[in-house]
C-alpha cells in the first residue's frame, strides 16, 4: 500500500489511547469473558431466511447475531416487519449488536457520496427499528485507485456519526485490509481521532488486520469503549498475505493467527464485548448451516480458553 501517514497524522494517531477513555461504553459482557456472535456471512452461502439463521444461532449457543442489511430487507419483502424481526431476536434471547451495510459514505465523488450518505441514513433507520445500536461503516467504494485523504475521511466520518446520533445508532469505522483507503489500523485510528467525536467507534477484524499488514501488537492501545464488536476468523499460512482473500478465511484456531497475543490485547483494553465470527469460506457454505455455525462457535471458544 503506497499511502503513508504524515507526521501530523501519526502524532494524532498516538493520541488515541489518551482520548479514548471518555468514549462510549461497550455493551454488557458475560461474567469474566466475551460474548459470542454469529455474523451471518458465516452461513451466507446457504441462502437461508433470517428467521432460520436466528433459530440456528440460538440453538447452537450464540449470544447474538450480526445480520447483513440485505437479509433484513429480504425478510421484510417476504412478509416480516421490522417490529417482528426485533421480536425474533428478543424471543430467542439474542442481541443484535451490529448491522452490516456498505454505503459509499467515504468516496471523493460528491454525487456518489451523497447517495452513500442517503443509503447510510436508511441503514441506520432500519438498524434502530430492529433494535440494533450500530452499523458497519467500511471504506466501500474507495478500495482501489487513489486513497481518500485521511482528513477528508475524518470529516465524512464525523458527519456519519452526527446522522447516527439522530437514530441512536453508532456507525463503526471498519478497517478493510485489502483497501487502499482505511487498510491499516493506524489510518483507522487517525480518522477516528481526527473526527473529533467522542462516539467514534472501530470495527476490527483478525483477517483484515493481517491482510493490511497492521499486525496485532498495538491492539492494546485501543480503549474498550471504542469497540462494540470484534470480528474473529483465522487465516492459513498459504496463500501469502499479499494474495490471501476473504474466501481463504478459516475457523479460529485452524490457521496461524496469534491468538494469545490478540486475546491478551483485547483483555488489556478492557474489551468484553462481542466476538463475532465472520467467515466467507465456500467449503463451509457447502455444509449444513447448523454444522458450520456450531463448529465456528466451538472453535472460537476453544481459542479463548487456550489463551486464558
């Protein structure tokens, strides 16, 4: 990745740890540990209705579900209401800590950005209706070509946070390791700090931290209040970091991710929120969804136990 922080941006990044202590509190935590969430990408290939996904998550032992916006919209098109979807989670005693969406809020093109902001507003409205408190805000639409200037990204993220406050929903600044914009942890931290907003929140992912070359040794600099959800998965030794892709993700513990380092850092930050399993492995999509969901939870709990 050719883009690099300026000296002033780097100084702002280092100020993150000090600034973070006044940020939003993380959601309630299980006693002595994390909560476990199923990101619906993990069984997305099975093309199940949202009600079935929620049933599987509850029956396999998850604490929460992190759905994608299009799954919610399909459920509504099929006869559900936002209120019935909210009850769907409540009846199964599942939280919905985050909703995955891909509005182009960060792009330089003014018209595309306006459309992206409108899409983000709509996603946040849906998020509030189904009882979730946050949406993903990745650098969708700005992954290739010249990277978006970080100061411009910070201004745009601040605007997104302002809109979110209208709905009681927090847009989580998501790092994408393959992206030329917000592909590294230092860049995401800088944008969050430079936004000037105390509700700035990060959405990080084991695969993306690896893919972007950020590593895990500085995760402890982030305060728990700046993260609600942390995406977990693993990556193999081959393909290489440069060529590994989303579809190569494997169950936590089945790859080479340094789990002791990752989980120690998360604990050091005070994070006791949701570990959300997000996989895109085509082989897992060929299995029964119940089998994949159960294996993902079992392996996630195993790496947490081993790292304790």
